[in-house]
C-alpha cells in the first residue's frame, strides 16, 4: 500500500523520528510501504546514505521490516504500537480472546491487613511463605527449584531476562506460530526473531537446530499448551531438543509454562533436562485471574541473579499485598477445587470442538486431542475470508496473522467458554464457510 504521510527530516535521526511519529499517531499503518531510499533522498534533498541509515535504525528498533523487492514497510507489530486485537463487534460470540472462563476464576480477596514497614522491601523482596509454595509448585513437576524469584507476569520476566543477557541486534529463537505478545516484545527490545516451526509436540528439532546454527543467543518456548496451537512436549521430543541445546551451552533457554494447572498431566520440560543456562516462568493469570500480575521463576543461579539484579534497579520487588493475595489463593482448598473443575471443563470443551471439526472434515494443528489449553489452531487458506464468513454467522475468531512469522495461514479459536452444543454449531458453520472459500479460490 502506498503511503500518503509526508516523511520529514534532514538527518537520519530526524527521518526516523518522523516515521515513528507517523506510526504512533496512526498515520502509518502496519504494512504501509515507505518510499524507496533514493526517492525519499531526492524528495528531502539529502544523501541516500542518510535515508538508509534511518531505515536501518527503524529496522533495529522493530518499527519497520524489509521484504526484499517488496521494499521497506511498517512492521505488523511496530514497537511503538503493540498489535492489539480488534474490538469484538456487538452481538457476536467472542472466541478470539484467549482468556479463561470467569466461571472458573476465584473471587480475589486481598489480605485485610498489611502493616506498614519502615523503608522499602528491597532487602527482603519475597515473602517466605510464597517462596516455599513456589518451590513446591515447581518441584511437584520435577523442575529444579532450589532457588526461586518473582516477577510481574511472564512477559515482564522474559523481557528482563532477554535485556540482561542480549544486546540489540542479537537473535532469539521463538515458536512460529507463537504467543503474539512475545512476537511484539522481542523486536521492541531491539532483538531479531528467528522463527522455529512447531508441530504437535512443540518446537521441531530440525527447525531449532537450524536456529541454533545461525547463532541465536536465546530460545523462548512453552512446554505445554503452546500458544496458539496447544502442542505439548512428549518425552522423546524434549530429549531431542535438550540434546541439541547441550551443544550450545551459552544459549539461554526460557520456558513459559503459562498454562500450568489448566493443561492436563505433567509434561517433560527443558527446565528439568540439566541445561547450563535456563529459566522457567509460571504465571497465575489463567488459573487465578488475569489481574494477578505475578509470576514464579526458577532457573540456574546466574540467570536468576541477573534477573534480580535488574529488578532491584527498576521496580525493586513485587508488591507484598499481591504476594499475600497469592499465598491465600494457593492455600485455599476451595480454590484448588475450582481450578481442577476448570481444567476438566477446558479439556472437554477443546476436545468437543476438535472432534466436531474432524467430523466435518476440518483438521486442526498442534496435535488435536493430544494437545491442551484454551485454543484451537485451524489451518485455512484465507484468514480474512474465514473471519468475515464466521462473523456473518455470529462468531468472532482471531485471524492467525497476529501469531505468525513464516508459518502457514490459520485462525485461532478460543474454546474456554464454548460448550459442547456450541462446538457442534461452530464446526458446521466453519465447514460451510471453508467450503464457500474453496469454491471461490479453488483447491
């Protein structure tokens, strides 16, 4: 798409600032093409080298990407404007959120009394009771947890780990398709993403091996209920990936086990594979409430020390009021029962849709019934046609573009609130829309 926004500036810094301003103010949208280097240089009366330097800086900061002969375009998720999902139109069933069913989330009850202390909590940032509960949480699944620390959610933790380990321009291996907020975060940190293909057992060894050989400095992955496919490691796949990673001991491996408690039985993890540099982060937003911005983290001593050192210089600690709230929820048997009920319901609802789609001749990615989590990833030829076609039938699903780098087109359907009857109706409508699209495009 040709742009109508007028880029200004006489220096590389000025040109980059002008483009950033256009993106921030919405004058330049994702996918909009920037003028070729020589044309913009002629228009501004400056050297092509100055424009090229500006474009290089914009690429480094994740605002634009270069598509070969397609030129330089605004990134799908520019670092100054995270790719937020569109608003759900009125009257549609929302199956695009990726969020849990509120019926299985407890009512949050912050502690009635938290006494003030002199000074700050920097000297003792973690409550001993929550440390003990967190160690037991990891150890239950065989994850080493002699040392634990806390963060303000998974992305907060991942951002801190990557920022203390890597430098702008370094490469990070990420799942493709993957967690859309992570795909926004990595370029916003000035890092390069190297996509790693995912199948029903998680990252594929061939793709990870290729990424490691290109010199990636970190790997970010999920051991279970991978977002958006739902794939989970098998013992064999975990062992293959671990064997590859042991050949690159300097690479930091970060596991985001965000769906623990809601994704079926214990799965093998890279965190338990004896790697040299590793961390696993677990959050409670899917289990206990999206407003609980707390995460437990374990890892090797060097990684945790670097994480905590950076936190000490920034936010300092996770609120003790929040920590007390999490302790209360972790210790409440009624909450444990509610979480278990949610786990069973989510599995039933996901399986219902997978089975209903299969009965209609529609296949899913990520392992089908062997997968878990709150979403189903369905390959389609035309994402827009599927989203718009289902919209006319009362459904709102997520186009896969938000979750992909180089992987094939698909749509993501959140099954957290979709009952068995609804799954049957959706599958029938999905097959109808898919048939209409195939009649239009062929194949």
